[in-house]
C-alpha cells in the first residue's frame, strides 16, 4: 500500500544494526510519525528491525556499494511511494581506531572511501528525482567529529579522512541541490556506543536524536551545515 503524500517517507541506510535501527525507531514514533524504509545489506536484519517497528516501517535489501542494488532500491521506493522526503546516508565502515596513517593498510582506506563517501554520492544522485517530488526534502549525511579538519589528528585515519570526504560532499551537494529545494546536512551523532564506536560512548538513543531532529526540521539550519545535537561543528 502506498503512503499518502502528506506522510513523510525516509530511507535510512545501515538500518540493520548500530545507529540505524534507533534512527528508524525515533522517526516512526512521536506526534508526527514518518514512514521509514529500513535499508540494509543484510536482508534478515532489515526485516527484523522493520517488523519490530510496525506498520510504518518496511525493509529493503540494499548494498550501498553496488550500483545495481541502488537502482533496484530506487525503483522499489518509487513503486511504493512515488517520492522520498529524506535520505539518511548512515551506512559506514572501517573505524580504524589506533591505526597509524604511515603504516595503514590502503585496502582499509579504499573500503572506507567506497562505503563512506562514494556510496552516499551514488545514493544522492540516484534518489534525487524522488527527493524532488518530496515535501521538505533533505539529505542527511551521518558524519563524525573526526571529520572536522580543525579537530583532526592521526586517530582513525581511514575513517577520519572518509568523514572529511562526506563533509565535503555535503557542501557540494548543498550548493547543487539548492535549485531543487533539497537541503543537505552533515550530522554527527557524537561518540556513540555502537558496535563500531565501542563501549564508553553515549547511548545510541542520544546519538540518534540530533539526526532525527534534522530529518524532521531540515530548514532549521542553512543547507550545507555540519551539526551535532543541533549545534554547528567547526569544519
């Protein structure tokens, strides 16, 4: 059944684990619930999350690094809804904590770049037509404070450089999509206790709030912003 056009539809990549399920959970809840496409490479994980969230969520098998999988995802969302209001590029890999950039395995760097930068680029290109048909459309690129050039050091080099890349991608798409009324933001959840982030970070529920707020109210900040908890982060 297609969602009515006044029901905002959000696609969340990396929806099968980590931060993704919590972003989806918060979006289907509250006074203005959204319909959420729980997208993940692991079909069973996506299905389990969508089942737990109820009628406002549905699963989508999506490998963000595979152009054919991305195209199939666009066609599935188009058939079901005919529009997309928010794309949350959340899928990420290779948090290489403790690595030394001088000796880093460049295969790890290449994997981080393909998933953390090129995949969001591909998805934003592919879903742009459906976003143009959306209401208050927005692309939210989930980033990290490690991608801030002002704060950056040698820590987690592959991950940090890839997050600087998605920050740059946010800026160029924000400029390019202004003509279409599509906002583009980079949002950091902060250090969050996920499988990737490890223990010691804040609860996933707290990390997701800032991302969900931008999905719900994308016009509250200038397009092209780098945010955490609603506050600007230095580039």
